[in-house]
């Protein structure tokens, strides 16, 4: 005990005197002891170490249970079915786990030690009565759910007994509280590699374990707790009637136990059905209902003790109940009764409760506590647990007590309440002395009905979420409903003007926009332009964030039916009538369906349905996941430190210092860690190193890797696959089951899943196996062949099993496979999420739900989630958000809403204050990664200010600060402008970029400024505002710049790849505007394939996962190139910041735009235009519009510094054109000279041809 005290006192735990049970070193069973910290009770498992003895096996057992508890805590729906781990440690004298069991103790301890100490036996000793057995089977139902949670993860418990179930030793307000613990012997099926080795759970090494053995253990335990001899359970020859009579149990209870231990089927009409959690749960519920039917035949009577001591009168409610009775009695009879007139007091109360009183369960005004109340005709009685013994402070809910009450209802009683109607005869009154005497001397004379049953009934109807959890769900629901409203706003009303079948069998359909009151009202309320104007911009001006060619034709705009007969149509061109009406021409492979009204929507509405449905399902699942809700609300409060070792091996040594620090923290932090990854820091390299470490520690570990974009998922897969295929990891790679959920196009119905390919491979092997050949079941063989040769849906059961068993699954964040894994309750040891800064909070829920250990990697200083600016505008505006909530009531499609949203909408419509609170929560969770990172940074700064250091603070996030991509001169701009100087360049990369001769794999032929060694070049266009001769800057359609495009082409003509390079250098041409990108793409396209136009670019390669050199900024995050040419486009004389600069004032887009180049960044734009606006912003920083645009001031200052020290080459645009004209003139002069020489030669040629 002294050694235990030494190890635990350091962590602040005060140990109680004796062990609950002592360790058995030979079996690995730990000491179990109660402890206290800061007044809260805990249960501690302690494995003592023996000096000079190798205790690796003991450490394996300790680590094993530790990991299982971590896994289970992160499982959706686990609630408090499993004891929660709050601390762990490895001391000199032993290993320990600290469990927050909320005062629960093992059943074995309760039954052995507490029964003799109480005036009345523990309820587990009184299971002959139906009321107590209802409580018992409700508790068994909790155990069944806990075991099923284990089995859903492929885990066996293997050690289910009275030591591994916990309950309260004292009566409290909830007797239904069993918890499962004792996971030191659990193993993962089908492999045994996760089980502790060296020590066996029993001495029989030949024991076979399965899900059925766990259920059999549960059956044995139930029989033991019900005092049912197991030999009688197993003896089917005896009379079951005699067994029912002797035990007082129902036939269904005995049948349940026999089914669990495996001697008879659970379902008589289906004798071959296997035991599973759902079946056992249904059977248990049926037993509970049968017991309730027995008790309901006679009304349940509740004992209530009235305290009639003449207490001092309170000046505020609740008042002493005797005082209230006196007052009402005098009003009616004109006399004052005394406290010794007990019969009169009880008679008055019986009369007051004679008209079927109501039980109220309500939260007090400050929500500090819940109160149980009985509302009579004149008074309201407050019911509390009964003090059985003032000396020992023993309380029970088998009798209620009323000491205080209310004259009239307080308003808080009706705000958050649930009610139950009682019949008058269900209350039996005693005075406190009478009740105490009966409890001690004749407990059988009491009604035997516990008030806990009332609490249980209330719990069925009560939302168990905390106010903060409700706020989180409502905020995410508001985000989801806003997304649904945007989806509706993107469905445009049209009329069909013409539809004809053309020669190739396709249909040509002409549409025109029409006005729709509903669509117009929705657009107006959301602050959007009219539908016709937005449709024109999408189809003609290409102003959408993404170009849309494929559309769907549907018959309503309410997202009402998923199975509606939509027609897929493709935009071809537009026409203009003489009345200037726009006609949109589409074609279709099928004839358009006949609808009363017609609407067209971008992409496929079926895809929209599926995406919205998946997010709704994730939100519904979050409601059952208290642990994840709490982590998202207070991540720092829920932080746990793991006991994982971090070997400083070769993989670790290859990381830079920044990654090494993050690597250690990631491995030692649960349940979530955040990594901010600025451009070029090597996030994928960190993930690859982590994967190696995971499978070195746990060879059968399971990891989910997700990202928003398909290209990032592919890149992750290839990098990890390459790393694991290296010689030192080749054997590990061969043993891993890796599945890629890859999507070949935007329609995920055509998704080609690697899981299906692997399913066919496994089926093929099975068909070729001796097992298949020896099988005599032609039916089984036939079904296997049909599964292999049939459609993909035939293989779904096997695909699902593969997804649940795979070591690594690569998927996009919101894919069909991720949805399926949530539905099938799959769980991973790690969920590693990339690009989390680009994904909304509700999209991140899916991968967050699939593991207890979550790594979020992203950068909120780069591109945000799609349409996040517009969504924030709605969520921050009470009027607009109210409209979204009102419009949502018209959506009848329950799948895209989900149960959480539907439940919220079914409540009373919220007040403006509630809507405002909902919007605040939604704003926090819309940009979830950004919120979590900023909260962590803010708390770190506050901790530093309060304590002078953050050394002792446990962080949940960090920023990778060493970049490996960019030339240091480019990187310094990014660091100072966007990351407060926190980004530095790797020393070896600095040496490489600054080496002589210049290591660039390309060069320019002219002019001299481009041929210089500056890593940053600015081709300076004249400012429209200050240059008289400059009449043309940026132009509509939004936005392009003809002059800049011409300059870009001239620059590219002079670009050459260096000779002798190992690989083609990568070239990227970027712009913030899609219109400029389209024009640049056309400008670089050869009209004649035989032409030598820009043939020099054939020596350059396109960036990875790109089909063109040209791209928008939004389409290029995560990509890089050796040289990047940027066209800024904006150059005008507009008066406001946004109208003048547009995307150039978006800090995150500019960060991405300027950080893609490795060796050289060439910017084409007006430097004077940018400088002028930076000066305006600097002079007017208090102007609201200028907020968040201060980065331009830093950018211009950095460029000025670079220009003065030669790190920036500013090239006047005329230099490019002058050089171009000079080249043309020189070429023309050479051509003229050549022609003259040829002409002279011909004139002088002899006539004979010689």
C-alpha cells in the first residue's frame, strides 16, 4: 500500500485504507482500490511491479486495457455504459489506471461487503419482487449494449464476471447504472496480436473464445446474481414449472439465461439463429415489458414521508411543508394545527392529492439542479431521498421524503419539465419517524416500489444533453439548414420553349428563365440576386466558383423526392432573341420528363441529395456521441496523455525539429490533436512517418485517412504506399489490407471502389481453395459464385466487412464508404484528416466519428470551405437565419434533414435571442478547424501571460514551422506577411537554393531583368489611375485583363528548360479569376498542331494532377511548380476596396497564390495600384471595410525592402514588349537579308544550271 501511495500521491490522489480486491500476479489481475481527488471519487486499477523482475508482460496488460478504454471512449453511443478513463501512469512501483466510475464499485464488492452494513439489504439482494427485477433487467440491458459495442469493433471481453461490472453501493436517484470494465483480457478478432501474451486469462490454454463465449459468460453472471444454480439452468430434463415456482422467475427469464449459455435457441421458431446484440436486446426488453405488465395490474404505490417538525419559517420558497399545511388548514378551518396532530396533517395532504396529482420533473431557474415535485390541488410538494440513518448518513429512494414545498408554481417549473400523471391511491403517507421505524423493523410492510422507477420514466423522455451540447447540435443544424437553403436557391425556374430529337438520337432542348414567387422570395431573403440573373452568370459569364456543364432537369424546387425522374442535360450554347431574351440550349440523351413546372440545377440533384443526407446522418450520430460533443466544446478539458513510447529511430531522425516536436505530441495526446501546416512544410511527410510508427507499435492497427479532394487522397496514398514499399518496410506493407475509396468522376454512383476489387480477389481465392472444392453444399457454392459474378450490390456485405477489417482506408471526407462505415459502426485506431481548413464542421463530423484518436491537419490561413463567406453572412444575420429556419419547414425530405434537425424544427419556433445564439454557435462550428486552432492559440497566450511560461501546459495543437518547398526569398514573404514571421526555411534547402551556379532547372532568354537571379520578379503594368495613356485595365466578364494576358504569353516565349535536367521542370500559370484562366488557356493553345508556337513549353511538365499549365488559385491549393507566373488582373479606378481589388484583398487566396513556386515567382500586375491601396488601408484602418486587409500593408512593405536589397526584380512591362518588338525586327531583318542573298544568288546563277 505504501508503494501505491507514493506513485499516486504525486498525482494528487488520496487512497482509501484497504483494497477492494488484491492483485493476483500470476494472472495479471490488478489491485482495485477506491481513491479521491479534489473531493471526487475514483476507482484505481494498480499493477504492482516486482523489483529485479522483468515485467514486460505486466506492462503489456496495462497498456492493452489502456488502449481499449481509449478506443471505447471514442465510440458513438457508448454513453456511460463503459467506465471512463481519466488518468494513467507508470511509476517506479507499478502501473495504474484511474477510472471515473462516479462512485460505482464492483458488484462482487457490493454483494460481499455492503449488505451487512445497511439497515436494508442492497436491491441486488431483493430480486424476488418484479419491481426490483425490472431494475435488474434494465441494468442487464446496459451490459448487453456495452458488450455489443465491443463486438461491433471486433473485440471480445473474455472476462465477464461480478468483478467487471460496476454499480453504486448506496441507493441514489438512479439504480439503473451498471458499467462494464475489466478490458485487460479483451482481444480483437480474428487475430490475437492485440491480446497480452505471456500470461493467460485462465489455465486452460485450449479454450476457444468467440462472441458466443462472452454471451455465455453474461448468462452465467445473470444466473449467479438471480441465485439460480447453474446446474439447474443446464438441466433440461427437469420440470421448468418447478424451476419457475422455486425461483419466482418468469419462464422467459429462465429461457433467456439458457439461450445465453448456449443450451437452447433464443428464438424457438428460428433455432439456427446466432446470438447477437440486437436479438438479446429485444429479448431483454420483452422481459422488462412482461414484468411491467405484472406490476401494472395493481397500481404502483410510492411511500412518502412527511417532515412535520415545526422548522423556522423561510422567507422565500420552498417553504417548510408543515408551515404550508398549517397555513392552508387555517384558511379552511380557522384553526392552527400542531405537529403532534399527525393524522390531521396526513388527512389534509391526502385530500390535497385526491384529484389525481401530477409528478413534475423540472430544472431550477439557474439550472443548477433538477427537482422532483408533486402538484396537488393547493400545494406543490418537493420530493427528496429519505435519510434512513442520521448517524451513517444513509439515504434511500425506496421512500421519498417531503420537507419543503410551494404555495404556487414558479415559472421555472414549466420551462424545462416533464410530467407523469398519478392516481391518488398511488401515494402512501407516513411521518418521518413512522417511515424510519418501518424501514428498520418491518421493511416488508413498505410498498416495495422505489422512486427510482419514476426517475427512469422521466429519463426516457428527457434530453440528456447539456446546454452546451444542445447549443453545439443546434449550431451545426443551422449550418446544415443554410446549406439546404443554398441548394434550393441553386434550383432555377425555367420554361421549355422547344424540345426536338436531332439526327444522332439526342434531344435538343431550349429553355428560358421565368419568374417564380417562391424562388424570388428565397433569393431575396438570403441576400442573393434574382434567380434569372444568377443563372445568366453561371451559364454565360462563368462567374461561379466552378464551371458547370452538366445540369439536371427536375419538376420541383423543394428537394422533395430523391427518386424523382430527373433528366441529365448538358449546356451547349445560348441565343438572344430580338427582344433580348436569353435562350439557353442544352442537349440530353433522353427525352425530358413531363412536369407541371420545370427547374434546372447544377450537377445532379441526386448527388446533392446524397451529400446532404450523409451530413444529416453524421449530425444524428453526433447526438449519441457525448465524448465527441464534449471534445468539440472543450478540447483542452478533455485532453488525455497517452503512455505511447516515441522511439527516436531512423524515421524520427529524418524529421526536422518542428515535425519531431509535433510527432511526439501527436503520439502522446488524446483524443484530438491539431496540426497547422503552412505552405511547403511537408505535412504528408509527417503523416507518412506517423503511419510507420503506428504499425510498428500495433501491426494490426486500423487507420482512416481522409481529405476533401480526391487528388489529395491519391497523393496521400501514393506517398504512404511508396514509403511502406521501401526495403525496410516491405514485409509490413505485404501484410496490410489497404483500401482506396477512389472516385473517378463527380458522380459518386460511378465510384470505383478498391474494396470491390479486393472483394472479388478474395472470392476468387475462395473459389480456388480446397475448402470450396470439398464443400458439399451446392447452395452455398452457388451463392458465392453469384456474389462474385453479380452486380456490386451483391458484394456489399463482403465490402462492408473489408472496410471494417482494413488496416488503412483512404477516402474523401464525405464519401459513400465513410457513410457506410458510420452506419455499420466501424471504428479505427486513428482518423487522420487532411485539408481540414477547407472543410466545414459538419463535413468533418464523419471522419471524427470513426475514431477515438483524431489528427486534424490543415491551415485556416489558406483557402476556406466553399461558400463560407456567404454562409457566415446568413448565420450572423438574425433575419436571414430566421428565414432559413422558416423555409426549412417546407422541406419534406426527412433524409436530407435528419432526425436532429427535424427534432429542432418540431420545437416551438425560437425567439430572436435564441436565433442569435444559434447563429453564434453555427459561426464557431462552420469553420471548425480555424475555431479550434484560434482557441488553442488564445489559451496558450493567456497561459503565458498568467504563468510566464507554457512549459507545464499540455497543448492540443502546434504549427509546423520549417518549410522545404520555396526559395527562402519567397518563403520570407509568406512568413512575414501571413504567419507573423513564424515560418522558416530548412537549412539544407537554403544551401541548395543559394548555391552557385543557380540550381534552377530553367532560364529566360531575355530581357536581362528576367535573366537575373532574383527569386521574385514583378512585371509592372501601368496603373490605370495614374497613367494617362493606360485606358484599359481589368474588364468584364468578371474579371479578365487583356494586357496582362499578352504579357504572360510574351514571358512564356522567353522561358527555356535547362539542358541535362533529370526531370522536366514544372510550370504553373495562376490567376484568381476563372475568366482570365480561360483566356490564358486559349492564348497558349496552338491553332495549328504543326506550329512551333510556344514549342519551348514542351520541355516543361504540368503540375501534378493538372491537365493544363493554367489554373485558378482555388484549384491549385496543395500543388506546386518550379516556376509560377501569376496574373493579378485587377487594375482600375474604382473607389471602394472590394470593388477595386476583389480577390486580391482575400488574405487566404493571396497566401496560396504567392506560395506555390519553388524556384521563381513571376507576378504580372500593377505594383503602383497595389501600393496605392496599401497606403489607403494604412491611413484608414478604422474603416470596417478595411478590416482583415492589413496584410497588403505588410506585403507592400516587404516588397519595398526586397526591391532595395535586390531580392525583387521589378521589370517594366515595356521591357517585355520592347524585347519582343526588337526580336521581331531582328528576325525580320535576318529574313530580309536571307531573301536578298537568295535573290542575288539566283540572278548570278548560270543558265545551264551549273
